[in-house]
């Protein structure tokens, strides 16, 4: 493998250049072409990837060719993580080896727990997670990006420790000591146990595991792009994940799952849905949990999450916020549907987590636990054909001007 040397197979197609300009030009010539600016890089392919595919018109999502709904029904999160990162479904022996490796690395150093104890208890758990993920780089500082063993060990460590760190901060901020993982519990059940100090109901654990699968990967979303940009500098994988956690936290991205419940609570009752939505649209307010750059139909993950929410309600009791959410979805379909704006992954996930008894400000950290698998798959893929990300810009500032001494300003 060659790292940091440019890649022979890199695509030379540059969509930022106007049609008609020759492609594959030398870097000195790139500066002379008139570039087109696309805000948010909409429609601009920034990488090639074999990990995940989205059909935004049909509402289809596949991981390594497998439809996400069939993975949510038949697979486990760790098996799906293996598939995403290593490219193929594991054999029984491979899966067992991966699961036991992850299980062995779940614990985090007492020094990381002590560091978390010094965090402000009122701080957001995503900030605590970003700092804790970055701190792993201090403990595992030997970097060998060209070693498959190093990559495999980092993958296991991050997938194993991120949930432990999320659960630890939850207990620490309540003034308690974190509890140790339980080796007899599978990944999702163990996380819920570390969070709530109770062994979860098997249905709750299965549904939470399915949620992790649904959130594990989604092509070049903002946090994964951030992960790939960070990876392309050949820094360590802990910095890659920490940068992605910071990017996921924003309300336009993963942070929206927390805001959806707040929005539903603010709407209050079903009869308020229509006037609230009309007001919000008139004020050009973004409806949280709606809209997507890629999907012009309902996000397939939202369809599945809605069914999972209903399964939970059947078993553990109804949530009236769900009726409100459905009413909002149907009114929004009339008002926003013609623009291709429908529920995204964040719309129903919060209702599932709420039924599982998870506090609202942990919803985005749960997304991060799952998405760590996708970020690591992209980290590994980026290293396999690396070239540092260094796009260009269109300068809009002053032409060169003369220095003005302080007294003359
Ligand atoms: C995730 O990319 C991924 O893959 C992300 C994700 C993943 O798995 O990683 O799927 C997870 O981040 C889901 C998205 C969570 N965010 C929200 O729910 C916040 C609300 N949604 C939006 O702000 C918005 O739809 C985005 C951020 C999701 C997408 O933004 P775009 O593609 O930049 O679209 P835009 O903001 O430029 O909007 C285009 C038009 C505008 O109208 P016009 O000015 O053209 O008339 O659509 C309107 C927008 O006003 N619009 C909305 C809307 N989303 C878009 N109008 C009301 N409510 C909305 N939610």
C-alpha cells in the first residue's frame, strides 16, 4: 500500500471545472480554469466508495449491496459493522472472533473515567464523547497506518470503547461511578445495561440493536466527509472519529434527533399541528427530522424506525407523541411533499429511544456509537487509496492593497 503519495487510480474528473475545460490537467493548469461554486458541494462526487449506496428517488439504501431493512431484520450490529468495514459478511468463526475481541476491549482506562469526572456535568454528552474519543490517541499513540494489524486493533478498540464512554459520562454526570461492562451480554444489551444499570428486556435490546444497524452508515454525509478529510492527512483513527463526532453533533445533522422531540413537545396537541406547521413554513423555519440532500421520498430508515417504534408501543405502552408525529408527517406531506421533503432518519428514532427510557441528550451519542462503524469503514477505504483532500476556493475578498498605519485608520 502507498500512503500519502497520491494514487495512480485516483479519478481525475473534476466536477468543479466548467464543462468544456480539459480534464486530467496538471495542477498548475487547474488554477487557470474558471471554477463553478456549488454550495454544500451538492452533487459533487468527493470520493469513490464501495461501502454504501443510496437511491434517493426509490428510497433504497444498501450496505455493501445488502438492503438495510434485511440487515436490520436478520443481522446484528457487530455483524453489520464487520460487513461495512471488511467488505463481506463474516463466517460464523469470523463473527465470533470479532465479537469476542470487541468484548475484551470494552473497558476504558480509569484515567479516561477520571478525566470525564472533571467535565462539567451540565455539558452536552456529544462534547464529552468527542473529548473522550480524542483522548484515546494519547493512550494508543503508536501509529502504523500501513499495518493491517494496527487497523484491525483500532477498529476493535473504537467500536468497543465508544459505547462504554457514552454510558460512563451518563453515570458520572449523575454523580455515580460508571459500571463495568458485562461479558455475558451482547453489544446492544450491554450498552443499555451500562447506561441504566439494569439488564434490558430482550425486545428492547433487539430493537436497539436494529437502530444501531440503521444508523451505521450513510455514504458521504457531513460527519463521514469530515472523517475522510481527517483520515486523508494520515492522522490517527481516534482523531478521525473525534472530528466526525464533532460534525455529527450539529442540528442539521445527527443533532436533529434530539430536536425532533423538543419540536413535538412544543407543538403540544394534534389540533395544533396544522397552524404550527403553517406558521413554521411561513417563517421559513426548518422542520426538524424532515428533508434530505439525497432522498426525495421518505427515508427508508424512517419507515423501519416507525415500525420499530410501533413494536415497542405494543409491548410497553403507547406514546401520545407518536400520534402527533404521524399527524405532522401527514400534514407535512401535503405542504412539503411536492418539494421532495419527507421524514428522514431522525424523525422517528427519538420516539424509539424515548420508549427505551433514554434521555434526549443521549440520542445523538447513540447515533455516534452506530456511525463509528461507517466512519471506520471510510477511514480504512480512504487509507487504501489516499490522497489528501485539498479543494480550492473562489476568493471574494479585496484586491491587494497598501498597509495603513494605525493612526491613519
Ligand atoms: C442526517 O446526509 C446524510 O446522509 C445525513 C444523515 C446520515 O445518516 O448521516 O441522513 C443524517 O443528518 C439527517 C438530517 C437531519 N437534519 C434535519 O432533520 C434538519 C432539518 N432538515 C434540513 O435542514 C435539511 O433538509 C437538510 C440539512 C437535511 C438538507 O439540507 P439541504 O440539502 O442543504 O437542503 P436545503 O436546506 O438547501 O433546503 C432546500 C429547500 C429549501 O427551500 P427553498 O429555499 O429552495 O425554497 O428545501 C427546504 C429549504 O427551505 N427544506 C425544508 C426542510 N429541508 C429543506 N423546509 C422545511 N423543513 C425542512 N426540514
